[in-house]
C-alpha cells in the first residue's frame, strides 16, 4: 500500500483522494515535453481511474510513455498529495454510465453540464488507470 492509513498523514491523504474533485495529471509528450492538465478522477482499490476526453493528447502520451504524476491542489493547513505512477489505457474498464462510484462523485455535474452519463461518455470515453509507484505526502 502506497499510503499508510494508520498514520494521520496517510489517512488524510486517502481522504483527500476520495473526496477531491479535480487533480492535475502530468503526462509526457513523445517529444519529451511534460504536459499537465486538470482531470476528474476516482480513487479506488489503490488505483486512480480517469475518463479522458477521446481527443486529448494525454491519451497518446500515455500510450507512448507510461510514467505520469498526479497531484491535488495545494490546500494550506492540510496535506498535499503527489502520486507518481504508471498509467495505461484500459479498454476493459466500465464506461461512465456503468460506474456507480464515478456517478456518485460526479453525477450531478455530469447531468447538469453534459446532459447525463451517456452524453458525457461520448466524449470522455478513454479510461486511463494509474498504478501508484510512489507517493509524497507533506504538510501544506
């Protein structure tokens, strides 16, 4: 386990991963340029799941280089969380309409802004899974 839930810092990091709505994903373009973009994500079973826009450069980046980092926004007075890991495109992941945990977290926004899970998943149709290999948790 990358986070020690028995420590205050580890427990707080896990709580932030479960509740934060936006994270910053950094991938590396084939030419070597790091690219960082905000993403919605789901923390489950020790992995990160992202439904990426089918047009996003990050899909190509992940296919070419599995090394990524994901970090949460800085929150003064709370722990900051940075995850390094290996990403992969996961065509076997359930689609957004078939992922109850993702819909619980983002469903109201998906309904209001995108016209529901089916419409949302027409664009955000590329599942990316990140297996953490290292985490840095520090006091913000």
